[in-house]
C-alpha cells in the first residue's frame, strides 16, 4: 500500500500534472479548431456535391473519396514531413490541425450531405416561392434544419477526432499522449516500482480520454433519443 | 517539385519489395483482426440484448471503454506496459488483438442495433415454437438483422483497415511502417506516401462502394405497412413492362 502511495506521489508531482494538462489543452485545442474548420469546409464540399455543376461535383467526390479511403495517420505524417507551414502557423501543432482538418472535412461532408438529403424538398419550393435566392434558401432555411438533424453524427465525429489526435504524439506535437509518454520515459530510469508507475500513467491517460469521450457519447445518445421522440 | 524527383521514384522502385511485404502484412493483420472483431461483435452484441443484467453490464463496459479511449493508447499499453509485468506479445499479434478488440466494440453496437431493429414478435414467435435463446438468435433474429447490419459493418471494416496503419508507430512491419522507415532512411517521403496512399485506397475504396451499394439495396427497408403499397407498385411496373 505504501509502495502504491509512493508510486502515485512520484508520478503526480506538480510539474508532471502541469505538463500533462498542458498537453491536454493542446489536444482539445487541435480537436476544436479542426472540427470547426471541418464543419465549414465539409459544408462547402457537401453543397458542391449535392447542388454543384459537373466540375464542382467531381472535385467534391474526388476529395471525399481520397480522404475517406486513406488512413488519417498517413496525412498526419505527410503534412508534418512534407508541408512547410507559412510564417505565423509554423509551430508543429498547426501541421496537426491542417492534417486533421483535411481529413475530417471529408467525413463532415458526408455527414452534412446526409443532413441535406433529410430536409424535405418542399422546403426549397416554399423558400423559392417566397423569393429567396439559392444562397438565402441555404443559409436561412435548409442548413439550419440540416445541422439540427446531424448534431449527433457530428458529435460522434468529435469523439473520433479527440481520440485520433493521439497520433500527433508520433510527430512530436506536444499533445496529451505525447506528454504522458515523456513522463513515462522519465519514470523508467528509476528501478523501483517501474511497472506500477507505468500502469498508473496508462490508467490515468485512459481515464482522462474516457471521461471526455464518455461525456460526449452520453450527449450523443441523449440528443438521438430526443430526435426520435 | 524536388519532393517527387525522378531519383526518389527510382529509389522507391528499387525497394518496391519492402512495400509489397508491408502490404502483405497489413492484409494479414486486417483479415485476422476483422475475424476477431466480428466474433467479439457478435458475442457482445447479442449479450447486450439479453435479459440478464450482468451480461448486459459486461457488454456495456466493453463497448464504452474501447469506444471512448484511443486505439493508439490501447496498442501502446499492449506494447509498452505489459512487458513490465513479464507479458511479451509479438508485434503482429498486438496488431491483430488491438485492432480486433477495438473494432469489436463498434461491431457490437452495430449488431445490437440490428437485433433491436427486428420486430419483437419474431422473438416471441420463436419462443412459442420452443426455440432456445441461442437458436432464436442464430436461426431467426440474426439472419433478419443482417440486412440492417451489413452497410454499417462494411463501414467498420473499412475503418479497421485504415486503423491498422497505427501499427507503424510500434514498428509493426505493416505497410505504413515500411513506407515510413523507407521514407526516413532515403528521404523519399513524396513517392513513399503516394504509393502507400494508393495501396490503402485500393483496399478501402471497394469496401466503401460495397457499403454504399448495400445501403441502397437494404437501407430503405420498408416498414411492414408499406409492403402492400410496394407490392402493388411492383406488380404494376411488371404489367407495364409487358
């Protein structure tokens, strides 16, 4: 019991906790910015695919199929190693945001497309008959209904993004899992209770991810139930 | 475009057997991982609809834990933490087990929703004919639920394929790993990533197509009350064709 307490004390020092939670901040920041950008780009792609001319539609389909059928990790690595980010965004974190935005936009586009298809065609006719042009119809009539329908699907995607940001540890972006791994390797040099400490850190990492994502998945379930009722 | 210079392409084609080897490993891990995830998904999906509270609880915990923590953390646990307590698992086995258990949780949710979507009367009818629980599931419920389950199942399968790339991080010898180590030793990042992208696309795209096709075929399963309308429409169409 005493050993366990000691292990806890040596893992959860003030500086270690600070370092891990700073990583968690990066994780959440990357996820949030990527999701916001992907909803915007995803909506544009979905509009192209649903209402665009041949060229726009082709572009959108090609983009979506390309990113949906290749691994996210591939894009994380490719962007990190091959794209030089412009001046104010040259911190490694931004290449992570770019990779996740590119990838998640394709997924969001499919989700938004599903939402657009669920809006009744009569809504268009009604809007046109009131003199709305295409842009107005979209912004004021169709998209609000579409977004309302796809909130659960979008939130599930947020969970996926939060989980997948752990890939960024591989390209040395200082997010939560990366920082936790650093603390782990710092614990390994002392020979006493190594295994206990490593297990404590893994348990803590899993717990933090679990609390965030489980909360989100409860929200997803509730909003699904509300929609069905 | 020096990132894609002819020299780099040449290097890649000199080492193409690395990529073929990695592709083979990825396929091997995908097949066994898929099998494991399907078995786990079927088991946990079925017990999450059972009447036994304990069994339902176990299924819930399994699904929630594995869906809400990153696959990378799970795989790292198998690779990095278990050796401290004397458990050494070969990397490829870690891949199969890690990917299989993680996606098994998603499969279980698909199976559960599929079972819940079949009308309750089917179960009562099977009960009344003296079918046991397992028989009811195997012969009555699952065959009907399969239609609803197939499109999302192929989706999960495609995600499983893409997620095997995570093994690159623990030196799993898979396609992504071979490409990454080739790229970092020769600096031919461009060609390596392009070839890997194409190879993943080759396996994932047909699955995505299949999923889309199945959704069109089965997705709009008519509700019972619509059957009569559907039947009359069908026979009218036939008559018109004659």
